[in-house]
C-alpha cells in the first residue's frame, strides 16, 4: 500500500517538473524570437543588456528622421494636373 502511494506521489512530482521545464523552455524560445525586441518588456524583466539594445544607433530620434522629407514627396502627373486645374 505504501509503495503505491509513494509511486503516485513520485508520478505527480515528476509530471509537475516536466510541465515546469516545458513552460520555461517555451518562454525562453518565445523571448529570444519575439518578446526581446520590445524595449518595454525588456525594462519590465530588467534585461537592459541585450544585443538588440546595444546594436541600435545612439543618435536621437530627431536626427534620424531629419533626413527623410515627409511633406515633399514627388507627385504623380495626375496629381499635378488636378492640383493646377483646381488652382485656376
């Protein structure tokens, strides 16, 4: 009788350990492939030294977007004709 109780406890403990290891492995894979790319989640976990954070350029946001004109994009011929017709 005590052997069957001991075996049952052993099976339950082994099952819980396997489930915990599976969850930890899954978290590690998902972290490496997807979640570590979000700065907010890295700050929550306390992982500030990831390679993604160190490899990003350290220039301010205003300097990165200064070279890209957003308002002065070239217009197609149709847009220019429509614009000149509506102006007259």
